[in-house]
């Protein structure tokens, strides 16, 4: 595929992300204004940060009053999962990918763009990422801006219906491989059950410090590591002969 | 230091978040050979996406009924291997239609 085709492909797959982002960001914009952040500031925050959980936490902190150190540390804890995703993506891009491409792709490592990136066939092209970012980042930023300006003008019902787009997309990413591979099917089932259980437990025990971002990283490390030890992946390329025994 | 500039606060958090995202991409420049690490990174997306979907999807809509309906539609279409935008659109439409029902929401 040409660069242009990769870019268009990324835009196409990025559309549901942009729609889902718009819906989530709209709600975020409303919260930002309520916390005393202006509409342009909230839009800038979304453009530069591109992270739902991190921004939601920042808005809560800024509304209550906080320090730069606390704010930065909160982002580190909530967003540390991107570190794992980037590690995973570093194996999906060609080793000769230039530093500039790596620096630009890094901006777009979100849960959702990561999701569609790992689902692409073969090596990940930077242009695919750029295509996805080209629609997703404006969706996120405009959603925040409009939410901050328009507040509750848009009917909650429509915004709510859009909010489910992201989750449907995640399912569309993980289910086809889960159907073909029993280990992945098991991992998906265990992960969902553990996540639901842990969330329920946190609410029951009122562990407010155990945020969603923290839950994601704890479960990801635990379950993926257990799976890696129990079911090491057979190499698909090159090394296959070594593991044929 | 107490925050006196929202702009500076935004830049601080953006800096931290960008570094988290970009460092592995810049620092890991070759294929990892260790089989356990490779397997771990291979499984990461499936766990992360599963964990992010459940239980968040149940509270993403105005009613758990519409969320369950959307989940069912997404699972069926996802298992059939439908394209991402189609699955997403179908789930949104499901939520919208189900919430029009008088006994939902």
C-alpha cells in the first residue's frame, strides 16, 4: 500500500474513534467549564493531552485546587498504561522507522488508536497512525470545545448513544482473533471478569484511590504476564523453525 | 507549588503524558528477542481492551438495557468479523433505538 492509502485507511478506521471521542469529550468540556477552566483552555488541554481519564482527573484536581507536582504525578499514574502500549507498538513498527515518525506517532498513542493500530495486518505504517490522528484528535478537541461552549444544549440521549461507539469498536478488534485462538479467547474472558469484579470490589470497599487508569495497568500487567508465562507465543516469522520441536 | 496558571498546568500534564507515550517508541528500536517479553507485549492489547470495555460499557448509556443491547449487537457483528466502523455505528443505532422504547431509560 502507498503512504496515501495507509493514511486513508487510518482515517477510515479512525472515524468511529472520532465520533466516540466527540461524545466523551463533549461531557468533559461541560465538566471543565464547571471547574473554572475556560472553553479555549479546555480545548487546548484536549488537543495537547489527548487522554480522557487523565484530563478528567486533571479537571477534578484543578477544580479542587492542586499543585503542579500533584498534577504531573497523577498523569503519570493514570497514563502509565500508554507506556505498555508504546512498548507493544514498538514491536509492530518496522525497526528502520525514523525518529521523526516515532516522535509524531507517540502523540497519538491513545487506548483507541492503539486498539486499531495493533489490529492492522503486518507492520504498522506511521501514515496509518497519522490518518487516525487526523480525524480522532479534531474529534476530541472539538468535542471538548463544543461541550464547554454549548453545555447541555445537545440532548443527552444522542451524546449517550455515541458514547458506546468506542466500546463496540474494542469488541470488534478483540473478538475476531479471540474466535480463532483459544488462548486469546480465554484472556478476553478472564480480563473482562476480573475487571468487572475489581470494579465492583473497589466500589464496595470505597477504594477511591484505585482509579480506572490504575485498574487497567494492574490487570494488564498481571494477566498479560501470566498468559505470557503459561502460553508463550510461537514465533510467526523466521524463528518458527526453532520452535518446531 | 500551587497552580497559578491553567496554561502552565496544561503544558505540564501534556509533557508528562507525551513522554510516557513516546519514550518506548524512541528507545526500543529493534525487535525484542526474549520470548516471554514478546508474548507479554503480544497479549497486552487483548487484556487492555477487554478491561476498558467491561464494565465501562454498562454505564456508558442512559440505561443498562440499551447498553446490554449494544453489547449484544457488537458481539454478534464482531464475531462475524465486520469492519470497525460498521460495528460502532450499529451499536450506536441500537442504543438510540432501544432508548426510544417507552419502558427503557
